[in-house]
């Protein structure tokens, strides 16, 4: 087991690991235990009662957090003609076609999210080998393969986050920054939790949302009582 630093150990003393806290109390504890000298990212983790190996229990989607993530996403849009102009007007950082595909093939990755119009996917699909492992491949389920380019770009810039169940039945989602007001972090947590509950697969049996926790970049995890959301 990795040895933790003094700062982490002191923060951990504030938290009862056997307890699931009300989200308001959990965020207050999180703020007290986040002592790094930079604005730490806050993340929520959910343990779900699903079998991700089964196609009918896969969970994937995207939503706009009420108060964003505190991070400005760099958006690359693959589009042409009027849709390219629409992307530029909406605030996309990069817009292009084959020129951008060539740059990526040469090792360029100075972006966070890709949006592509459906008519560009035949070309973009050839980047699957390099984009797939990085989780950057555009997908209709997350609203990043669309002709509604303006809407997609503005939502991403406003704080859109993607959620996806992993092989261990967990979902990790950023909630914002430790500098956010408590109320903003609480409302972001409530929004993503309610969204995950709504997308429960019909095939999932038993307890769906088993547990949840929140953590900051350098701080210990804090279990959150999610019984009100079940």
C-alpha cells in the first residue's frame, strides 16, 4: 500500500470512513480536507449494481452540470461548409477536415473534446486507433456526433461532462473545483446523481446505486449517503 504524506494523513483524520455523510456535510468536510496549494478538482465516484459485460447494462451519456466544471474545454470540430462556420461562431477552438486529421496522425492532441458532423465520420473513424484509447472518439450517445454543431460546442463550453460505466461497474465524473461554493458542488452532485438514476438499465437487478463518494485531487475520499436518490 502506498505511503501517504502528512497532509493527506491529517486530512483523513477529519473523516469517519465507516460513515456515509449527507452531501452537504460531505462537501464541507471535503473543503476542510483539501489543503493543496492549487485549485483541486472535485470528482464523484459511483459504484453501481450493473454487469458492464452485458450489452443491455452498459451506461454511457453526457449532461451539462448546472454550474459547469470550472475547466475550459478545448473543442475540436470536424465539419465543412456552413457547419464549419457555425462551429467557429459558437466558439470552437479548432475547426477543420483532413488538415486536422493529418495533424492528429502526426501526434497533435491539444484539445479536450471532439465534435464531428455525421458526414465527417467516415474520415474521422479512421482515427479510431489513436483516439479510442484516449477516450476522444466522438459518439452519438454523448452528443458529439451531430449536425447541431452550435448547440454541441456551447454545451461543452458551459460544462458538459460525459459519464460511462467502467469494467468494475464504477462511474467517475468531475463535479467542479474546490474553490466552488458549497451550494454549487452540492447542486452539481445532485444533478449527476439524478441523471445516473434515470438511465438505470431495465436489466439491472437488485440495488442499483450501491454507494457513492466525493474526493478532491489530493484529498481522501468521503462516502456520501445516496439513499434519497435510490
